[in-house]
């Protein structure tokens, strides 16, 4: 796999020991994001707790992958994807109970509303699900932005999931964030027309690849 990143920055798949670091990076990356906080129904404090619970789920479930670039042990950019079957019933139940304890019943019910709506818009036929890397939850630490790490990470992560037989990458984005839409278009993704998502403008992204097609 090739990339234009500085030699000091290395690509790797994260594990449970990285949970705290990547949760911190995700919290910093999404700080002040009105779209995602409103979509999930979480304030700043609960959003941080959500990421801590989410990454414990991702690292406990074999159908999830979290890839990152790190610099001397510091995670400065990460991307999470899910494969068909994520989450498994037991790990999913543990996650929901942990999240209920961390964010409280009112916010938890709002989160369940998000999950239901998200599952609806991201639903794919069974044939697609078998070859899909879903989510593309991308986080770049604010201090590392502008260096091209996000694009490098997405390309390299797509190489990694393609090596596991995946040929479709999908995600969910803020349709009002034009720089983000441009970012994914430059990476070869198609973007759906905007649609209403819990009162917010959203879109889905999709990239099919395979054979000699380089992400």
C-alpha cells in the first residue's frame, strides 16, 4: 500500500489498547459539530462519552475495523468501518447498556431514534452487504489537518478492506458541508441527492472498487 504521508507517520489497524486515544481524537475532531451532535441528540459531554463507548464496541466486535495513522504513538487520524453483521447481538446489547449508563435515559432514547433512521438510509441489498465496508467514520485531529492525512488514510484503509474481499465503501455525511462533499468526490465517491434526516440535510456516499481499481 502506498501513500504520500511523512515516513514518521505509520498506518496500522487499531486494537483495544488504543480505545482511549482514538476516542479522544474523535471527540476533538467532532467538537462543535452541530450536525452530528444534533443528529445523535448529544451535547459535548455526552458526545465524548458516546465515542468512548462506541470504540469499546468496535474493538470488541469482529465485524468492525478501525485504522489509523499515528505519529510516535499518537493517533492523529483514524477511520472506522463496519462489515455485515455489525454489531453482533451480544456486543451490541452491552454497548447500548453501557451507553444508557453513560448518557442517561433521555439522550439514550434520542440516540435510538438516530440508529433507527441511520439504519433505514444506509440499508443495502444482501448482496451489497456481503462486500460492503460501511460507515467510513473519519476523524482527523484538528492539529493534524491540512497535511492530507484524511485522504491518505481513506485510500489506505480502502486498500486494507479490499484485501479482505470488500468492494463497496459507503458512508453518511452532512450534506451542508461542501468541503467534506468535495473531499469525498475527489476520492472517487458518488454522493446522493440531499435528503432530510431528523430535520437535518444529509447525504450518503458510495465508492465501488475492485480488480486493478486503486482507491
